[in-house]
C-alpha cells in the first residue's frame, strides 16, 4: 500500500529563516506529487505540483519543491519565510495507475514575527 | 468557475443519530473524494467516487457510506453517530483521470459536532 511520510509534525521558525519540509512516499510506480496548504480558517489549496519534466517545481508565494526519484522524496522549500506562511502543509501522492491519492499527516508551520 | 461547495457548513447532532453531508464538485470534475480532518489524526481518507462508482475506500467502518449522482454531486452518510465522529469533513473534486487527475480542489468542509 502506498504511504506518505512527513518528517516534521510541527516546525517553528522566525521570519526570514529558510524552510525545508520533508516528504517521502512509498510507491514504485508513476506518481504525481503535490503540496497543499491550509491557512488558518481557510480551505485547503494547492501550493505546487509535479507531474513530469523538471524535478524542481515552483509554486505560489515563493515556494518550491524538488522531486528526487531515487529517494522517493518531494521536499518543500522556501528561502525566507514570512509570518503569513503560518499554516498547515500537506504532501500528497497520486498513484496514476490506481487513481488513488494519499496524504501525509501534515506539518504545522508557525512563523514568529 | 465556481468552486467546490459543501452543505451544510455546520451541524450539531447527538449520539446515535445519522447525518447526510452534501458536496457539489467543480463543473466537469467526475471524481469526488471525502476526508475526515481532526487535530490529532490529520487528513483521513474516507472514499472516492468516480462516475457514480466507488473507486477507492479508506479504513472507516461501514457506518460511513457515500454515493455519487449522475451530475457528479456526492453525498456522505454517517449512521449511528459516535462522539469520535466529531470532525471537519472535507470534500475534494478532481478530474479523476489523465495526468492532472490527482489534482484536488477542496471545499470549505462541514464541521460536524456530535454531543
């Protein structure tokens, strides 16, 4: 069964610090990869996605993620976080064969002003 | 285009009752997935419907059921409610096929409180 592991449950950073959130998945077949974000009181929304091609993908608000196939990883990065990045972040994997999505447990990011 | 809509937004029920939640996906989307979100458990997958058929199912008891109509609208039903069913229930729609099939668009959720 496919699974997604997010390494950190809660991350606390000061503004301007760099961010890296880990995401690993277990499935050997073709996958699409996603990061979603849920700001306080708002819907879950797409942050960025990887389907194919350049393994470094850029999303909204200065976020980027790198797909490393050999490590089954899709880590999220941002060079300088802002207070407004405080949110919960979810990594998700879509199994293109089974048409099935699996989400990680989420990482709560708190950015101190 | 209009986003995913869920009704009702808030619901208060008592133990033993049953509840039906509704989700209208984005026009053209044929897949609807349901998730339970709680502070301690994150996002737990309930089931996914694609073209009126349940295509995937999570590890929830049979008290949780769903269906999808020909217009892709979906309902989720929980019977014999338990206190532990209190949660935010999220609906997500997607194309369901093709390379972009896994990109999901989430609704605002239905906040269910069981007393």
